[in-house]
């Protein structure tokens, strides 16, 4: 049961990386010639332990997904888990030598796709940018085929060992177009060299297009995810949640994400109030008597937007925390175009300016009913 709880919580990632690294290293060592017998036996023990770990992992996941086993086994995660377990025993039972059968442990590297979240984003980017990437592939193939035919026609008779067939010419075109030419096949004619120069320049453009499409797609996908997360938080803040959607959209785009470690000082007493913070995840502590802890969904430093007064308390993170910061300059720019936001801030200032309000509370929100209590 403890293993199941760990698997559900996702705290096994570090262990999975250790098992994967140990298994791949053992597979590599297994192929070394002249390996001493004790080292070979130790390598086999490591490989069998890694395989046993993946068998147990598969069994636990099947147990957790009772009633949905078919869907799990047909998912990407299920297929990767099966490839980590099934091929090696089949290869050993079929009579393949151990050092050859255990090469199938290289399939364990597919586990990285399940561990590293960025690969999931890559898959989405490839799907969204499929048409643009396909157009670049067409350009690549067009240049590849035309260059191969031209060099075969121009250089095939004079250099049969380098350009005497279309496969040889295609190999030359691939290495030249990718700018990794080996130098073992060089056109001898002027026209052939001219074509080679055009192919090399075209290769730079083609791979530049691929890089640009992927980089732009990654940036757009990252902004989209940040926007969705920030939107959810902003709409839960009491004096912002009733704003009209265009204002919330513009405000959300202005937020700046801060990932902070435990015991990081976010706000220092006496410093000018230049921004406010929303807590996306984690927890902070306001250093007053008694101390006040604010968790995900709460906000603090909001008086910087209202009065610009100096900070009246230190604020320190108590664990790894993600904050969303809104600069005063951005806020003023936003209110200049959206008077309804200025009215909401003025109403908040009036509420906070009531007699008898704690001075510390002016710079830190004390468990707002609509935010921190969630």
C-alpha cells in the first residue's frame, strides 16, 4: 500500500531515474569484451533487479486502474511499460545470447518520455505545428531529390565510386544538405560545385526553418499554459474577479512568474512597495506577531498598488513557492485603459482605510475569505 501511495503522489520520479540509469549502464557494461566473471555476474544482477522493478511497477499500475486496464494498456504509458517488461524475457526464452537479449533494455529509455513533462509539451507542439513542419519536409525532399539527380548526371561518369548511382548521390545530398559533409565525395566540375554550394546554403535555411517553427511553438505553448494558470488565479482574487473578461485577460498577461526556494525573503520591511504578489503554489509567512501564513490563492503586497507606501512587514517563503508578481507600472498602465479596474482598487482602498484597521494588514492580506480559505 505504501508503494501505491508513492506512485500516486509522483514521488518515485527520482527512484525511476536511478533505476533507469543503473539499467542502461549495466546494459552498456554487458557488451564489453573480456569482462571478468564477477563483474559480469554483478551486471546481470543489476539488470534483473531493474527488470523486476519494472514488472512490479506494471503490476501496481494495473491494480490502480482496475476496470480501466484495457484503456491503460492501449495508452502510450501502458505501451511503454509493456515494452520495458515483455521483450527481454521473450528474447531470453527464444534462445538469444544474454548479451544480445539484454540489449533490449535500451527500450527502458522510453521511460524518460513518461518522467520528463517537457516531452509531453513537445508532442503537443509537433501536433499543432504539423502542417508547417510538413511544408519544410517537402522543401527538404525537393532539394534532396533534385540535387541528387543533378550530381548523378554531372559527376556519375567521372566519379563512379562517389556518384555512380542514385543511392550514392542521395547520400552525398543528405550529408551536404545537413551541412555535415564528410569530404569523401566532392564534385569535380564547376557546375557540380555550384550546385553543392546552393545545396549547403539551402540546408542552413531548411534547418533554420525547422528550428524557428519548433521554438515559436514551444514559446506559444508555454505562454498558453501560463495564461490558463494565471487566469484561474486572478479570477479568484476578491477585488479582481468581478472585472470584465478583456481587463482580466490583459492583467493576466502582465503577471510575472517567480519560482522561489524555501526560506526566500520576498518582501523586506521598509522597502518601497513596487509590486504585489499572488501565490500560485506553496506558502509564505508574514513576519509579524503572531506570524501569519498565506497559502495558494492568497495575495499580499497589494497596498503597493493602492498607496505606494513602504512595506510594513517581512514576507518569507516556508516551502518551495511559485508567485505571480504584478508591477505597479503595469497596473497603472492597465487602469489608464480600464477605469473599472481603477474603481475596484479605489473601493478596496476605501475598505482598507476604515478606522481601527491593523497597519500591518495594509501590506498583507490576512486570509481573505474568498481566496485563502479555499
